[in-house]
C-alpha cells in the first residue's frame, strides 16, 4: 500500500464510508487512550484507542473502515506496513 494511492477525505465522504474503504488522514494528536485525526477539510475527530498507533503527530496515515453503523459510530483501523491497529471512532 502506498499512501499516495489513497485520497484525503472530507467530512461528507467520511460519513458515507463503507466497511473496507481506505482513506488518508493526518494524525493531529496522540494521548493515552485517544488519537485525534484531521480530515481533508480540517475537521478533527477523536478516536478511543487501547494501544498507541505506529504513527507520529503530524504524520499522514491510512485508515480502513472496519464498520460504520451510520448512527454515529465508525470503527477504524490504522493500516501501516502490514500491521493494523483498531480504534473505536465515535462521530
């Protein structure tokens, strides 16, 4: 997977994503239990996390949608060099 092969999505596209969709976003902040990502239109979203992702603040990463219940909960995983880390993303 090459980072440049995937689009940076805005909030509208983010809400419409289906399981298996992959997108780019920038890691805005990493704290114990929380990862904040910035979408293409500048919107920030916080995700609960049980592990620290293999990323650094300011780094663009690929995220895969594991599940979207279209009721405000999106489950994401960071995809990086063959390893994935799951996050409970509530929007």
